[in-house]
């Protein structure tokens, strides 16, 4: 297809990656990773994120409180917080590197090898960002399922369930992985176009040399 040019794939991949990065940043600070509702008091809902715990009641509304101690956090919450921060950092580096490696960006014009290296580096960072987004949310989901079906806990005790932020994190991680993977596709497309251009140039040079040779023989 005509639309699937190297330039288009580069920009589409960067757009998808940037969307995944923005979604990751928003999801990291949302207090909606876990939700819990007690059957004894249906008017009260609990929400927990990586940084805050919130309670919602119809009388007061929503009230949030940040976790006071970093070391007192549960292991899954602590690991998820660290991994999400790594995801934001690597995603930002990947998007920045890929932006400067795009065709048409004036910085580094004429240095195709450097631009290619920036695109590859950006793709690696973005894929790592996607993996470090998918890993913590999948870990928390697994632990939540194990605790939800734990037979040692009484049935009356409320249990944590999936919050909206977990689905948002899965979506963000998928966007980052897809965006980073298509940056590699764009690099391969650029290499293929460069080979075709070099072949065309070599053929043109051969034709020019042949025509010059023929002209010389005609003059002689």
C-alpha cells in the first residue's frame, strides 16, 4: 500500500507509543488499582492504588490518604510502584530518542546511521517500558485472584477486586509494546528502501558509463 511508507510507520509508531506513555503516567497515580465493597455496608467502597488509599461514602464522598511509609508497603505494591516508575522513565527516553530519529526532523539531517541508531534505541526503550507496565499489573492481578479464592479466609471477609486502573495499565503496556515493535518494522523498511535506492543509483551509474563508452567509440 502507498500509505505504508517508512515515514508513515515511524510517525504512527511514535504516536501509539506516546499514547501508551501518557496512559501509563495517568494510570500510575490513579487510586483505582484495587476496589473492595463490603456486603455488610454497601454504601461504602474502598479503593487502593500505588500511592493512595481512598474510601467513598454517600455522606462524605471520596476521601483519600497517601501511604505514609515506603517500607511498610506490601511487596506487590512496592514492586509495582518501582516498575511503573521505571516504565515512565524508559518510555520517556524511548519517545525522545525515536522523535529525533524520525525522517523529516531537522536535527541530525544527513546522518542516516545516527537516526537509525536512535530509532532502534527508542524501540528498545519503549518495549522495555511496555514490559515494565504489563509486569506489575499482571503480578497484582495474579495475587488478587489467589487471595480472592483463598479457602482459609472466611466468606464474610471482603476481598479486593480489579479496579479500572488495572485495565488501563494493560492497555497502556500493549500500546507501548506495539509502538516499540513497529519502530523496528520502520527501521527494516528504511533499510530496504536504502538498498533499493543504492541499486537504482548503481544501475544509473552503469548506464551512464556505458553511454559514455559508446559515445567515445562513435567519436573514434
